[in-house]
């Protein structure tokens, strides 16, 4: 942090605004050759990394914030004196913001640090406005208890004796920060896909449950961990403790395993040497008893098939296309009857083939049609499409990038093409438009998926036996691992970032270790060519759709078959629910002499409770 330790200590207050600090942090990442990182901050560092997520949202994999919760930019400037009136526990900041505090604290630096690092249960308190100033003026009795040992206290005194003006300048830049943030129009909320871990002590006077509740409104993926009976300096007080939150193992000393989990969840397939070694062992959980689940099949009388089904990002909507010119969206907790669907029409002039949900918003999706050569963008909250894009090529497949602002699509000629969401000029409205990337003419495939950070792609081609791992947006090939004898038909990415699954015409499924692109495991449960693959939300199970009338569920860590779901027809696609053990799939019963009439099928297997 600027002003601390061996860093520069400029006098100009504008050097301490979060815009400047975040620019420095971005430059530091550039210098060490890191595009995206997991960043940790405490106190002012926590506030700064929170703002880094607004100024440079594309540079983050995850955030860890300690003791100071996220607060959104304010539309109205509030002087620090007014803040202290509304939040008396922040009254000490009024003194820090005054120029006089620098000299006062430098003269009595050891006393000041002894007060700051007192144990959370100490009787001495300084957060009330005026208290700290008075303590330093009249002197204080020796404080025998501290969260620092004598050697640590000496180190702090040595480091901060070089000048307190820099550290205190952070409290003097509130107006500058507000003006910069207001001028930039920073959003209130963090990226919807950004994992944020907030750790706080229950005895910290500056971290209150109310501030955490407020933060949760603006941080979609917030996990907060309370350390009982700990104060503000949790990285010192709890340095030897271990905690186990409900979902992710971690230690309070930098939370290494949580960081590894987030890194694996967002690994780039094109970067081999920068992966953290993953320490997450195979799950010890008892697997679901899949044999007790019963498939629910819904028949829609029609001569055409449902060609694709997909869940939205929160799992509250399931969409299907293929029957006609419309997209149909169901609430799967009710039923998948034809009459229960919300129908989206008017965007296409011919049959719709494919649907993709935006991974950052549960209401946004796009549909594509090979016959009318259109990609149409929708908001599920309104019946009319948002934007209709007519193409000169025939789209067969679409997938959003993780940030929801880029889209790849594959053409019938097996060409990879791309769209982005943005403005052509400052005055223009944001909209989707095609973009041409370097090496795009050489990028061919029948299926492609983004990695979890959006800076790499894995591409498969049904007429090639290898995969291609490429950088995005440069489209430079980084690796070409051998995959299948008869060509690759399906790809899926483990949500934990450990494996890339590929399925081929040879009926085999390969699980590639994404660190070195070597096949870690081969699954041979299927007897037919693979159509589609899907990982469960926890990465423990893989669902396999094939040209056979069944769906196979296999254990990822062992490759063992867990269950075979009988299907009424072969399914071109299969999709796990984003947070539950339930799969959706679809197909078509063809007309047979003396048999029932043809019907499109959409099916559900598993539990949604």
C-alpha cells in the first residue's frame, strides 16, 4: 500500500485515491506478467481491492476481504464528520483526517500502536470521536496486553517511524475519491460471477453485521466467515487457527485452500505453469442413490424434435428449442408440460436449433437458427426480443464467455466466429455485434467452450482426433492433445477447473488433467457415439448423452458408472442443474408403423427439492 513500509510517501492527497492505487495494482500485475489474480486486502487494503473490482473488473479471479466489508460508491458526498455522526464507531477517522494527527502520532508512535493493537476485550477504546486524540494528549498507562508480541511491535514501530503522513492520507482523500468515482460512473455491484470471501472478527468495532448485510446486496457471490471473539487484526489474532465453513475448507492464514478452489474453478487451459497445485481430495460424501430417482418424461405431439435444453444460471428456468420458431421456458419445479411453458416468439422466421443462457444474468439468453441464419437475444422478463442479428453464415452452436459480454458461435462450415456486447461510439447504445479476431480464418471446429476465466478456448472437430487449446482473443494454439480415434463430438469443463471432458465417435469419454493436458482417466461406460457431456454442480459426476436411448452417470474421480437412465429416445444434449442433482435431456420419438404418433420429448431426472 502506498505510504506504508518502503513505498513512496507522496504529499499530494490525489495520489492516494483508489483510482490511482488500483492503477498501480494493475501495473504491478502487468509487470509480473499476471493478467488475472486472486487479491487479498485488509482494512484500507480491503477497501482498495473492492474498488479494484470496479475499476478493473476483468483482472480478478476472486477477492478476499478482511475486516472491512465492501461498500458501494455513494452518489452523494458525505464528509467524514457526517459519517462519524451516523456511525460513531468510526469517530476516530475524524482525527485521522486532520493534519494535526500526523505530528501527534509520530511523537507517540509506540503508544499509538499499543492502543491500536490492544486485545478485542481490552477496556481501552478509542473509536469514539475525540477519544484517541485525548488519550495521546494526556498520556496512557502502559498497556501490557497486545495482539502483537514484542518483536512484532518493534517491527511496526520501525516501519512506521519513517512517517505517518502517508498512511493517514487515506483518511484525507474522501472527496477526491468520491469525485473520481462519480465521474467514472462506477457501478454499485461487483461482477456477478466474482467469488468474494469476507472474513471478520465478532469483536471488531468497525465490522458490524449491518455493514455485512449491506455488502451482500452488492456482492452476488459473497461468503462471509465470522471469527468468534476476534477483533480487527484477524490476520495476527487468528494466524494459527483453522476454520471449516459449510462449503469450502480453508485456513484463516490467507485461506490457501479457498484460493486454490477459486483458482481451479477459473483455470485457463492455455496457461500450464501458473496453476496452483490443487489439494482438494475426492469427495468423501456418500453419492446420491440415483437408482431411487425416476425419470419424468413429457411428450409434446409434433413431428419435430426438441434439439437442445439448457438451464439458466440460477436453475430456476429450463429452456428448450427445436420444435418450431419459438423458444420455450419452463419453471421445472412445476412441470414441463407444453402448456406450462412461457413462449418467446417473433425473433425467428424459421425453426430454432440452439439456446444459450447468459452466465451472469438469470433472465438473459440467446437463440440461433440454421434456417433463417439469425442469432436473437432475449430478456425472459419481456416477450419481445432485445436484439435480432442476421448473419451471412449458418450458426449451429453458441456459447457465452464467462463475463456474458462475448459470444462464440460455430457455423455449418465449421468456422469459429465471435460477437461482443458494447458501443460503436460514445453516443451509441450498447448492442451485440460481430467481431473479427486475429487468426480467425484458421479457427475451425464443430464445438468450442471458453475456460472459466474467458481467456482461453478448447476446440473440438468431429473429423479430427485431437483437441486444440487456444488463447483468446489471439486464437493462438497452445496445445493439441490427442483425444479420440473417430473424432471429438462433445466437450465439458469441470466446475472446479480440474478436468476437461471430451466425448467421441468412438464412444469413449476422456478426462484431461488441465495442468498438463494428459488423459487422467478414461470412461468406457457408453456403447454408442457420444452426443453431449455435462458435469454436476460439484464436479463429482459426469452425465453422458449418446446415440443410444439412455443417459449414463459416472463418477468423475474413479470413472465408475453410477447409474444408467433409461430414455425414450437418444438425446442430442444433457444438462445438469447448476446447484442440484438433477439432469435435463430431450429427444424425439419417431413414427413407427402401428406405433404411437411422433412426439418431441423433454425429460427430467433427479431431485429439485
